[in-house]
C-alpha cells in the first residue's frame, strides 16, 4: 500500500477500492439472483443444491469483505485529510463498506459459518413447527439462534443495550433508547385511536365478496403498477408464497406477489407495497451501478417507500376516485351499486388480526411492538425462549385485545427469528413513521397532492421522490436523508396525525 | 503441501482437492444460472449489467482454476503411485481438472481477458451484421477473433495441425486426421444417398398445413417430454429465441424451445432434442454432485443423446404409431385423413436447406463439413476471413446443390464464430455418429427396440441409457465410454447404414 500523500497515489487507491467495491457488489448481485431463482423458478429437486452454491459464494464474499486488502484501503480512505478530497459517492461507498468491514472483522469466520449453517437449517425446522403448530419442536433451535445472536451482539459491542448492536445492522444508528421513546408515544396514541374506532357507529362494510379470477387480478396488477411508476422493462412480476422485491441492478428490480381467489385485496396491496420498494431501487442514479451505494440506504427508508405507496397513495380516497372504474372493469359483476367512497372505506377497515402481514395500518405497529419487546428481552437475557408462546399471547391480548388460538397464528407466524434476524422488525414501524413524515413534506410542496393523484398524475410525485430520495441510493445515511428531505429528524407525531386525520374520515369520528 | 507418502496425507490432499473442485463447480453452476436468466428471465434493461457480473465471476473462476494451490494438488494426485489409490470418480475429476489446468496455464491472464471481452462484443456486432445482411460489418471483428483463436492454438500446442489444439477443447483427443478420414467416408456415401433420394418417385408429402396454436404446441411438449424421461420436478421448459439445455445441478436441468405458429414440427423436434440433452444430465449419479464430473463428458457424447432421442426415437415410425393419436388430439381438425405412415414420412423429408438448424438428418452433416473445412483453413492461415462469403456459397452449391441468396442465410447464420468457438461444429456430426453406433448396440440388446417404442415403453430404453451412459457423467473419457458401451471405437459406418436403412423405407429406394 503506497502512502497517500500525493494525488496520483490517492487516485490509485480510489481506483483499487472501486474495483473491490464492484467485485463485492457483483457477488451480492449474483447471490440475489440465486435467491430469487430458488424462490421463483428453480424446480423442487434443484433447490437444496443451490443453498450450497450460495454458501460458497457468500463465504467468498465474506472473505473479500474482511480481507486485509480492503481493510488497508478503507483505513487509507477514512483519514480526514483524504476524506476531504473524495466526492460524495465515493465517500458514501467508503462509509458503507467500512461499517460492514468493522463489524464483520469482529466476527470469527467459525461463528459466521456456524450462524449461516444453523439459520439455514432453522428455517426448515421453523417451517415444520409452524405447519404442525408445535412450538416445542422449534424451541431448541430458537434457543441456539438466540445464543448465537447474543454472541454477535457482544462481539459487535454496544454502549447501552445489547440489542443496539443488532438494531444497527438493520438501521444504522438506531437504539433502544430512541425506540422505547418513539414506541411509547405511538402505542399510547394508537390505543386511544383504536378505542374511538371500535366505538364508532359508522363501521365500513366489506366490499369484496365471492371469488375473484386470479388471472384478472394479475392483469389488473400489471395495469396499475406501471401507472405507479414501476418500469416493467427493468423488472418482472412473478408469483411466490411470500411477496418480496429484490434488486439485481438498477435496470433489473423484480417483485413477486401471491393470489388468493377470495382475497383480491391482500394481493393488490401486497403488489403495490412491493412496487414501492421497486421504484425506489429503479430510481437510483445509474452512475452508482456496481457500487454498494446503488441500493436503498436502509430497511427503514425502504419500508417508507413501500408503505407510502401502499397506504398513503394506494389506500387513499383520491386514488380510488381515479382507478375504481378501471378496477371494476377487470371484475365484471362485482362491486355493483358500490360507491367509490364505500370501496375506499372498505380497504381501510381497522380490526385486530392475529397475523401481522394481514394487519391494517393502525394496528400494524402494535404487532411490531410485541416482537420488539420480546426480542429485546431475549437478547438482554431477561426472557427465555420457552416462555415466548405465553408472553406472545399475553401481549396480543393486552395490545390488540385478541389472543391467537394457536402458535401457528401466533408466535410461529414470522420467518425472521428462524433467519436469526433480531433487530429487523422495528424497521417496519420506522418505515411507517418515515412515510408519514415524508407525506407531510410532500403536502407542503404539493398542497394539491390528492388532486394530483385523483388526476392519475402520480408520475409527478414519483419524480419528486426520485429527485429527493431514490436517486441518492445510499449516499446519505438514513438520518441525513430524512433531515435533508423533511427538514427535521424523525418525528413520530406525523404518523399519529395522519392516522387521526384519515380515520376520523373513514370512521366519522 | 505435505508429501504424499502416508495415507493420512493422501486423504488430506484428496479432501483439499475435493473442496476446490466443489468450489469451482459452484462457480460454474452460478455462471450457468446467470446465463440462463439473461436469456430467459432478465428484463431488457438488466441484461447488459449481468454480463459484467458474469465477467467478474468468470475471472475469479479462471484464477481458482489456475492457482498454485490447485496446480500442486493436481500434480500430487497425478503421480502414478497415487493414481492407483484413487477411486474411479476422484481419478476422473483429477483428469478433467488437470486437462483444463494444463491448458489454462498456457494462456496469459491478459489474453484470457482480451478474448472474453472481444467475444462478448463480437456477439453484438454479429447480431447486427446478420440482421442487416452485411458481412463486411462483421469482417474486422471476425478477423480479430481468428487472430486470437490462432494465438490460443499456438499456446495450447499441437502435434500435427493447429486446429487439433482447438478440437481438443470441445472433444478431448479429437484430431484433424481422424475427422478428415471420417468426414471423407461420410460425405461420399451421403452424397450418393442424396442422389438416390432426389430421384425417388416416392416423395413424401408435407403434413403440416396452416396455423398450429402455440399454447397447444406447448401443451403437447409438456405431455410428451415426461414420457421420454424428462423429470419436470428437476427441470423447466421455457421459451427463448434459440433452444438450449442447461444444467444447474443434477436436480435442475432446464431446457428451452421456441414456437412458430406455422412450423410446429421445428419446435417439436427442437424440444425433443433438448430433452435428450437434459435426460443425460438428469441421469448422472447424484453422488458426483458438486464435482466437475457431474456433467456429460463431451459435446459429442452429449449430442449423441439429443440426436438419438430426436431422430432415432422421435422421427421413427414406431414412435408415431404410439403417439400420433395423442398429437392429433391437441390439434383438432388437423391431419384429417392422414395415415401414421404419411405423417412419419413427412417428418423425415430430405431436402437441402440454407440453414443448418433446419436441416434434415441426412443433409445436416454436409453443413457441418462446410464449417469444418472453413475454420480449419482459417486456423491454419490458409484462408482469409474476407473470402468466407464466396467460399461458403461455393461449398453450399457443391455439397448441397443450393446457394444461399444472402449472407444472413449463409455465412452469417451461426453464432459460434462470434463466440470464438472454433472446433465446436464437428462435435455435432460426431454426435450423429455416436448415436448411430449406440443405436446399433441397443438393437443387439433389444431386438424388439421398435416394439418397445411402439408400446410407449421408452422408459426401458432410458434406463439402459442411464445405466450405460448417463450415470457415469464424466467418469470415462468419450473414447473409453464409446468402447465400453458399444465394444468398439468410433465407426462411421453405422450412421451411413442407419441412413440407408431408414431412407430406403421412407423413399422406397
């Protein structure tokens, strides 16, 4: 490594760093492709082999990401006098790679491998336990996962709470201290609002009755998502058991959804949700291609884009004033004598559910809080895995007023713990909070926001999102970005305000 | 590297070799997946980026394959006293890896990279030139390709002819000397047969008239390919511009085909052809998974399996005696008043075509010979690229009696030269020769071969192929395999015999 004291040396170092950044990005892209293929295309007998192939590539990527070579480059490029000379994109790439490097270097290769193998197997165990409604079957595996996750937390290190070390993996800089404060306010005001909703005499009626042809559902999805800004020449819509969005590169961002004949609503909003993720990734500046910064900056910001599109646009009255006619035309004989307003109210029914992914936007965050509290307790060693089913049900009764009849509908419903993804759940609520704050800013910029949607001119909003959020990829940190866009740090009041405004209308409060 | 003088050392060395073999196989599998995805699934705007991703992985694989580590292991494992102690599978894996290693080591990384980049671009140039019927546009690119290919040939080294060095890449051990002899006989007897066919008064009539619904064509394909032994739980059938088969692993061998409303025959036999490739790969012993030997041993042997299924089974009278009824039922109103015999004769019409992939099985090898002679001359420096269009047309007139009206229908028709794949074409004819020789052996083992097919019991034949050929993957070299299976080395007489027998019947000679 030559000393960084002359410009030509700096250029050589930047060049070397960019090449490594690109190589690592290519490995990640290939892993994304393999993951997508396993879930969407691979025939049943070929799936398990590709887990091994992914393991090989993932190990190789871990080695690259923790190599002495990248370490030396990152150190050289992190020196203050060097930082001053870097452009914003390079600086951000160095920041992102260094963050991972510093964390990864703390994890012995043995632990990394143990964790990878354990969680790969854990997923199968979890699937069986969920199917058989048999928590005890999953318990020993989950205990081991918690053990490993706690080792990660100790090795990563933290200032105040062991869970902080994990949160940082999913939303850089996020802490228990912040979350406790935010969730405290949010929970209190959500519970009050739910109380008023529950007692409203103006309960909306269900609009979806009978069977909805699946191929028509798909056709409507393909009709609506380009209108929301999804470029089908740079993406695909496929079918999987669980909807997701995944990026191969800026020119190839794929989404999936699922269809149920008797629940067209679920599929429709899941599709719009994934579209929100996808237009974020499709909107990243193409110049960042091949770098770690060519993707959205954090799970929280990502979720803000999907939830904004799903809930604040897709479940708005203005949206359906524009598109209800289109929607009806795909399902002749349905929704006869139903007004747009009644349809709009129907897609915003608030009611407690056992399953998080089926929750309305108001109760949704309560599901997250339950998971947050439980995993925080597990990581701190204050709770034991064996007590989870009981604690889960107690919290469900306390927060949502319902208790799941089975663990399949309760503590076993989500895949995250099987993956070992502790610290992930809070980013969902963070996304909701960010989206409300961004909506507030948009309303200031476009006081006629809902008229724009009503006129089917969502592209105007999408351009604004691209300009202010999407194009930047990971150039700004989540907190930098939210301050840049909205002029202030995360403020949970906007979500509560949005809820109160919208549901006062839907429920005539 | 510890000395290989004690059993535990040998075991450690074998273990290290197996790990590297597996890692390299995983890289190849991932490259296969990326290649498949680019052609079948990737949206238009995402295709070019993945060429870069493949470049990164391919470079990494080249590094692994030429590393000192693998070199030392291969040397240790190639010593005669060590070889004796290895099981057949390990020995074969060492043989295959060493063959590539010895060749790759002769190529400087710079040349490898130049060749990779040049041929990636050449493909685009060729596509445009073909579209515009403009050979001159492709000429400079092809000249550079020939230059690079000749460098490879010199670096690889050869005993007699520079083209031998390239042939060996596609069919280990194959030489110009052998090919000249084989092609000499084959050409002479083919031309004689064609003469008799041309003058036969019993010319079969075309059976396919009008439009054939594409979705029905696809349904028939999905009906017939499992009956031929293709396991759809370990594969997929998709649509691409050019049909191909590709292996991810033994449990995932995918095929593609294409459909034309006015040419159901082309699609049907292309699908059966790719099915032949696929059942070879699906039939490899699953214990070889993750090793270089888990794939078919050579292009020639591979092509024997696809051509056997396509021509000797799929275009046999017995096959249609069993399945013509099924086929008709997918296309109501078609083939009315057409006998099985007339249908059979129709799918075996012999007539010169401009395009190789549309050729019948008799004229097909003449197309190959033209390419063989031209590329042999280019590699030897006896021909110049600029003369190709003229030479091509002259040879077409001489061998097939027709002259393509445009270069698009002539010298520009195939992608192989754009890829830099010189030495590939002869393996197609080799496949035809092998398939006839294997058919002869099958007829000895199963004198009621055609009755078996007539009864729809192809699985009996498929089991025999699996037992004798497929399961072995690359354990035996092509020449070992053909001798093991048929009891003698490659003998071109069987193909001519088969032609004479079959076409005496079809054309009443």
